[in-house]
């Protein structure tokens, strides 16, 4: 009998941010249902959808949170930033103000998600690249410069209408997340903070617990929980030494 256990899917939380009308909901609908609607209503608060995806043989479930871009919904969306693994910062190619707004979106996210900006996978997405050239207000070079200034390595132009690069934008996010995870793992290994299961276990006397190990959720397990959380979400703040450079182009 072959040992063919179904591979477990990894759940990642993705949040999509950007000004009202740049096409965040259209991007999500295209990615999840392969549909496009010309007359979308503004999103109120947040909505989420799940999408299963296989990248390089690994299974992922992306839990994608589509947020309201209008300023009046700020208080409704910000509580949902915490726990994010990937953030898509969106602007529209026919709206230069929406690119100028990315500073504010990035700062708002960093403020409420409480992640380390140097280690968090941000992807900059320029939507509506189906528009005619005369309507374009944002040059590729200008965005590249903004990304370089913010040390964001991933930028992609998409069209939800024409179904261009939409899946690629999410895959880019996943790849960036994986890269950050590798960096975080290497960093933990360097600190000798990981447990090597191939080595004999030395039992240390700890507070007695019915699960036997004492590390299954009691207060003693806090250090382990911290490193575990950091492994799951590499951008989350840790008391770690500075990581190697993560400015990485896919
Ligand atoms: N040409 C073009 N228009 C698009 C595209 N995606 C969205 N739109 C248009 O932009 C409008 C707004 O898109 P939405 O997806 O609702 O924008 P949003 O970012 O979710 O807006 P809020 O929910 O208010 O934050 C849509 O009704 C479409 O008319 C695209 O790829 N190309
Ligand atoms: Mg919307």
C-alpha cells in the first residue's frame, strides 16, 4: 500500500486595500468566480471569500478580505487587518490620486495589523490596465520608484475586466509570503530557537499538565507559541534580531 495521505492545505489571510473604485471587489470576483460586473456597488465594511490554489505542488486556501476603500468606512475595516499574511495594495491606472493614496493605505495597515514592514509581503497592484493609453495617469516607472522607496519588491498590473494577470497577482503574493517565511525560518535557526525532532528528547521538569508535555497551551508554552505564530506569519513582530535583506524580485 502506498503512503498517499492527502496533503493538508495551508490557510493564509489576504487583505486587499486601496481607494474606493480602484477595482478591489472586481479583482476578487474575477479571481474567485471568474466573473466581472461593470456596475459594482461600493463595498461597505469588509467581505471575504475563500479560494483554493496549488502553487509549486503546495496546497493553499486563501481567505481573501475585500475592504471598503471609502474613508467613511475606516472604522469598519481596520479591525480586520490583524492576522493578515499578505496585503495587496491596489491603485487604478487611470487615477493618479489612487497611487498617491498608497502611502496612507500602507501606513493604516501597518498601524492596525502590527507587522514588521521590512518582513511583510506587500504586493502593489495597478488595476484597469485594459484602459486606452490616453487615459493612463500612472506610469509603470513611477510606481516602480514608489515601490523601491518603500522596499516593496512586487508590483503587477492587472485587469479584472479583461482577466489579465489577476491570478498572477495572488500567486505573486503567495511567493513573496513563502520567501519571507524562508527568511524567518533561517533567522530562527540562526538563533537556535527551533526544536530538532531528530535528536533525543531530554525531559525537563515542568509544571504537571494533563497533556503530559506542559507546552500545549498553558502559560509555560508562551515562548513556543510566539515562535509558532511567527513561523505561520513571518511578518508578525517578533523579538528577533534584524533579518537579512528581503528586497526580493520574483
Ligand atoms: N476598465 C476597467 N474598469 C474596472 C476594472 N475593475 C473594476 N472596474 C470598474 O471600476 C468600478 C469599481 O470597481 P470596484 O471593484 O467596485 O471597486 P472597489 O475598489 O471595490 O471600490 P470600493 O468597494 O468602494 O472600495 C467597477 O464598477 C468597474 O466599472 C478593470 O479591470 N478595468
Ligand atoms: Mg469594493
